[in-house]
């Protein structure tokens, strides 16, 4: 094993090499273009030869996706849900957003693999990896909250599944997918701003330290001018590909389930669930994982309060009489409106009532997208052969659920949250873990990437 060759000064990473990208002395006149000056400061000007390969252009492609996500996301937020669900242009922008997410996560995974294979996290670059790893974890969280805002069945299913997961992970009071307002704030403002700040910090460190150099003495790589034209050409090609895919393969849509729909199709199921809510034996009434966020009284919320509002009578009769009186209001949609207007966290009451009837899991299974079927990799298309693909990055979570049989474990969400939290912790702190952080050198994949630069 060859020793590390860092010598303190980040611009002289190998003894005898040229400085990687020293600041250039320039004379600025009144005619100096401010934007060109900014680009001159932001750009890399000289790189190791492999720095112009696609392996080291992934960061720029990730930034391209981030810009496209911001532009399409702000358009969707400004135009509103009805526009992106029904308007042809809105459907296209929604599809553009979806395909950009697919590309973004794929590129981030490749970017992390290149950094891992080349040991680009060695001192003093450890925090470069840490910032990048936190960004990746936040992107995965951000994606789930984005799916929850779509306004279709996908949103309902993921909101309920996500709420159970975050409750099990001890974060249900801070991150509640059942709250549409909280989801919107997290997806549109809080997480994106955090990602942007971390991205700036990540890039500033990379720009300060320079592109990571080979840690092996037997591999020498010349410095060459950075090819910005190729970099931008790749960005244009990526945007073009995303635009074409979004045009031909739209984001899928399955109508959201309402309580009225279920009541018209299966009135006995709704009546039985009302009785369970009254008896306080439903899933919501008995829910408890690592925390109990559903502190409301299901009898009061689902039976007594609606009965009083619908009939104007005091809720003093038998449960069967009240349930019979509520059924017409349930079928015509008044009942769900009552729940929504009385809900301090909009959508929680209605979504939990539907979840108690198990209609989400039943519908998801019919579309081959339930957690028991390896997560949500189909996303309402019903087939892995159809495009666009679903959340394929959730496959590891599906593997964990199956391997530990968490779907039939009363504490399954808590265990899944603890496992995922531990994996994320290892991923973020990887450069600081002795022995484990030398694994890439043992695998010996880096020379393949470094030697690619000799053709440049």
C-alpha cells in the first residue's frame, strides 16, 4: 500500500508536480465584464488530465439538474396543482421535474462512487465528502416530500407510509408527510435552501483544494487546460435528453381516493371502520411506535362531531344509529369536508380514516407498488417495463424490509428508521472511520479513472 502524498499545501498535492490551479494575475479596467470576472473566479482553469473526463464532470451535471429542478419546481408551485394535473403544459413541466429527479439522483450516485473509488475524501478533503453525503441524504428526503405534493394516489400512499416511517424514526413531530403545509414548506423552501448552502460549501472546498490527485507515486498525470466547452456540451445534452423523455413519457397519474368513493363502492367497509373508530380499536386509535402523534380521540373526530354537525342533534344515541345517519353525508362528500375543516393539521383526519380501511395498501398492491413489492419502484405505472421508472433508489429499503420481515413487525417502522439512520451516519462519516476508509485502496479501482486522463 502506498503512503498518502498530501504535503499540507492543497495546491501542491504531489512533490515535484506543477501547481494545480494557481490564481491568475489579471488587470481589471473600467471595461471589465463583471459576469466574465465571476466566471473566471468560479472556473477551474487547469486540471489533471483526467479532470476533463465525464468522471469529473458529474458535479457540473448535478448542478445542471439542480438548476432545472429549481426552475421547473418554482413554475409548478406558482401555477398550482390543478395546472400540473390537468393542463397539457403543466403535465409536461411535471414530467420534466420528475425526469430531472431521476437524472439528479443517478448522477449523484455516480459522483459518490467516483469519489469513493479514487479516495477523494483523504485529508484535508474529508469535509468535501461530508457535505456531499449530507446533500445526497437530503435529496432523498426532499424527493419523498415532493411525491407527497403531487395531488394523486401516489401522494396519499406515500404520505401515510412516510408518516409511519418518520414516527418510527423519532422524527414524526418534525417531519409529518400528512401535513400538506409542512410538506410544501420542507420541499419548496427549507430543504432546497439547505441543499444550496451545502452545495456552495462543497464547491468552495473543491475549488480551494483542487481536483483530487492520485495518492500513488507510480501514477503521474499531467496538468491540462480545463475544457469548458465540453463541460457545457454535456450539460446541454443532459437537458435535451430530459426534455425528450418528459415529452414522450409523462409523469403517471392515478386519481386520489376519497372517502366518498369508498362509501359508494363498499359502504359496509366504511360502516365497519366507523364502528372501529367509535370503539377506539382502529389502527389510528391504537397506533403507537416510537411516538404517538395521533393524540386525537377517534370516537369524537370520526363519529360524534360529524354526527352533531350533520343532524344538529346531540350525540347521545347508539353508535349504529349515528353511523346510519352519517352514511348519506359520507357518500356525497360532506363528511370528508367536515373532517378537513375540523382538522388542525389539514389532511390528517381524512388520510388516517382511509388508511384505517387499508384502501391505500390494497390499491398500491394492485399497481405493484407496495412496500412488500420492493418499495415504490413502479410509481403508479403498474410495471417495471413502463417509463418513467419509479423510485428505484428505494430498493435498498425494500431489501431491508424483506430481509428483516419488518412489514409484519409491530416495531417495523422504528427498526427501519434506526437501520437507515445508521447507514446514513456511516455514509456521512465514512472518511473518519479508521480501516474502513482505506477500503477503496484495497479495491484498486482508482487507476482506471486516473489513467483515462492520459488520452486527453
